[in-house]
C-alpha cells in the first residue's frame, strides 16, 4: 500500500554539506594532519541523498529491498543516501494504439483501435505489483479491445434486433471499454481518465463485399421509401378525381392509371409522356 514520505529540506542539508567540505579542507591545511583527509572520503556519501522532485512527479524510496514511502510533494530534498530512488511521472499520458485485427460477435474480421488517457494513481502498485507498468498498459488495452469486439457486432445486418453495435454504439460502447480497462489496470495503480474507440472498419479481405452489401441495403431502403410515397400519391390522385368528379373511371381504367403512375413515380429515369390526340379510348 502506498504511503507518503516527508523528506528533509535539501537547502539546509546542502548548506551543511558545503560547510563540512570547507571545515575539513581548512582543518587539513591548518593542522597539516592527514587524518582529516578521511573527511573527503566520508563527505561524498552525503551527496546521493539530494533529490529534486518536479511538479506532477514522484519518487519511490526503497531501502535494502524494503519500501519506505513515496515523495509526492515537489521541491529540493535530502533523504537517506542509501535509499534507492525510482522516479515515476504522475502526469496524464496518451496511448494511441495501432488498429488491430479482431473478430466481432458474429465472427467478422474487423480492424479496431483505441485512444487511452491514463496516469499513475498508486506508485506502490505501479512499482511492485506489475513489471514495467507502461508495457502492462499496452498489453491490457489490447486485451480489453479484443474482448469488447467479441461482445458487440460491427453492425446489425445479421442481428437486426441488436440495438448496440460497435459502429453506432457511441458512448455506450466507450463506457463499456472504460469499465473493462479500469478493471484490468486497477491492480497496477493506473487511473483511466478516458478511453474511446478511434478507428473501426472491416478488415481488407471482406471490406469490398461488406461495402457492396451496405450499398445494396441503402438502395433497398431508398426504393422502399419511393414506393411508399408513390402509393400514397396514387391513392390521393384517385380520391381527388372521384371527389371532384373530374372523370369517371371503372376498375380497368383505374388499374391502367395506377400502373402508369407507379411507373412514372418509381422510375429512375424521367418519364417521356405520349400525348393522345384521339379519344379517351384510343
């Protein structure tokens, strides 16, 4: 468990360090006693105790294999020279992962990538619970992304009842990804600030076929709307002709009129009408 270490001021110890050097040097010159030279051997052992901790940085202190504490405050300090000091940045970091090939819920190969914003929250766990916490973040992000892809389909072509898909899930998918990463990275003392999918596409081997299927689906949907609108327009035309008694049509003539109007309204090309200069029946 992380515990905060409060070090001594480095400025006071630096003054003692300098005065010690001056005192030993003066005593050696004045007394000409070679025993004072031993001071020049002892004094340098004080120097490794000095440490500068910058803003949003920390220093994990270890003494002969025992965790002593973590310096989180910034400044110039002095600690036991025998402490091993491991610096850990507390700043927020970005991990922009390269897209990886995975299979979605229905087995379609897709390319998916994420961007992760994270920082170290617990220096003890980051230092001693895992080996190389930066690499741990990369590996667990990859694993979380693979698991997420297996939960949702890329789209709802095969599963039309699925409301959440990787392509259209948006915040719901990103929240699921964040929760998965939080669960995996907590043991390493990592705080997940934000995680979201930043790239998603079908894999190259099926991208062409899926694009054609999407285009076909779009065409079918558009044609359905056109037919639905055309039926409404034909119905409205027949009702108004009957209400205003412009012309009386029997069932056969209504069928012919409906057929002509549907062709005109649903055709992809502009209609080219033929004017009948004879009677109504010719």
